[in-house]
C-alpha cells in the first residue's frame, strides 16, 4: 500500500508512524511538505521510528509525492497555527465565538484551504486518478463537501472526536478503559449530525442501556443540557449552547490556536536539536486521530471494520440533502463504505444541524465559484452570525486576512 501524506512535515507526524508500527500493515509512505528544512527534520524522526514494514521517504514536490499512490492522507493546515490564531481571534470583537472549524473562523480557514484543494485535485487526477483522499484537514465538512461536489476525487473525512466520545461513554458507564477496536463489537447507538456538531442517543453497551444523564458529568457535560436534549452532544456543542459564557471567557485568555502556535515554536527548537530523535515535547499533545480512525480504516481496506466518518449523506440522515456531507457510522468492507441509516434528526436539533449544514454548503459554493454573494449568504445563514452587519464585517475580515481579491 502506497500513501502520500500531504502535510507530512507536521511536527506531529511521528504519531502516525508509531500507530502504523502496531498495525501490521506493510506501507510505502511518502511525506510531503512545503518547508524543506522542517520536512527533513520530521522525516528523519519518522524514519528512525519506523519498523521494517514501513518505508519512509519525503519530498517537497507535491505532484511527485502523489504519483501512483493508493491513498492520500491529507493533513495540511493552510496558514499554519498563525492562521488558526487569527481565525480564532478576529470573531471575538464582533461578539462571536472564535474556533478554527466553526463559522466564521471555519469560513476563513476554508477560504485558504479550498484553493489549495483545487490544485491538489488537478494533480491527483493526472498522476493517481484512482487514489482516495483520507482527510484530517479542517474544516472537515467543507473539505469533503468540496471534493464531493466539485471534483471527481473520492474523499472521506476523519475526526477523533466521535471515537473519543465513545471511549469516554464506556469508561463513564462501565468503568472500562478500552480501545475503540475493542468497543465496536459491544456498542450500538444512533448518531446524528455533521463534523463537530453531532449527537448520540439510544446507546447500548454489552446489551445494557446507557443512562445519558448519569454519565454526563463524568464526560464534562452539563446534565441539564443532556436532560433537555435527551441526547449526548459532542464537546463542540458548547459553542452553540453556552455561546455567551464561551465568548466571555475568551476575552481574558489565549485562544487554542495561540496556545498551539507557542507550542510549535518550542517544538521547532526541539526538532532542530533532535538529530533524528523524537522530541520530548511531542508527549504533551496526544494525537489519537491516527490510532483511533486512520489505522482502523486502512486495516478495513483489507478486511472489515466499523467507523464514524465524514462522507456524502446519501439519505442516511433524511433531513439533510443526499449530496450534502454528514458524519455517519459506517461499515467498511475492503474499502467499500456502507452507510448505516439513521433516519430523521430529532426535532430539538433539526434546525441547528440543517442550518449549519446549509451555511457551510453555501460557503463552499462561494469559494468554489468565487461568488461573493454565495459566500455572504453562507455567513448570514450561520446561526452564530445571523445579523447582516456582523456578516458584512466578518466577510471584510476574511478578505483582508487571506488577501482574497474577489471578495
């Protein structure tokens, strides 16, 4: 199996190698990054960590890295942590929360990322037309939506949030710390939503119903919210259900992007002195997305497995358009994805999920078509913006931050 890792110069890529070492897979891995010095530093660490089944090479030539690959692991962050820090900071002055995947910060990140995806898709069609894209890149909903509706590239998105929640549910309910692979055969549930806006209910573990209200505090969730919803929300729902307090707290401290930007500055120094050894600072930020979602999918391309992925809805959630994206439980058999039908969204969340889905779809349309009107419609449609003056101000900020002439 040959895989191109686009964004392979990420300081956290060694976590991928460690997860692959335990997978039993035989792989030819090509790391691609734009910064030659950084890519070589990361590549040497990865090469030193890799077991004999994993061959590691690297190149700054993106097109060359894609040649004849089976899969593309897309983990670029266009604009880096500096861009993320800007995206999470500017909304605050308009009374809106700042977060890298949620509009308006998510729209700014998408404005940098989708032009990159256009070029990537073009190169991929030339040198590896049958390759599948496995995307960790944010904003994941909009990344997958762009690939689905504007290219011929097959792409699915991955996030560790759903599997982290499932592991948390099992620990809170049964006091058992298990891997997601161990959990899948013993759990059933309904899952409703899109990436970073999703809900669990009807959870049964080892045949026993899970009491959502009882486990809520153990998961850091407000039991009043869980009681009202009758559902278990992923942690990102705090941005929608506790908007004012989240915004207020953000006034007095650094954003997540600013914290990670400072952390990367420290890691840069560690890598420069590492000489191929794994920097100690990598232990401070776990990278569960590799072991929880990417490796199980790759293994399921040879056998069978379960996952929760971001993919084309195709009727699995009846309230979303068939060609919109959804985050869905699936069965994967030798790489083929079977969506598990979830039915209609519960009434309490239907309006929120549909409005965010349609907002992000309009933003993708605006970026793909270079349409200021469609982009503006997407901003105005989002429930966290909703006011015309705010939408106009946000659009101007995104235009200036990302230097987009057509906006």
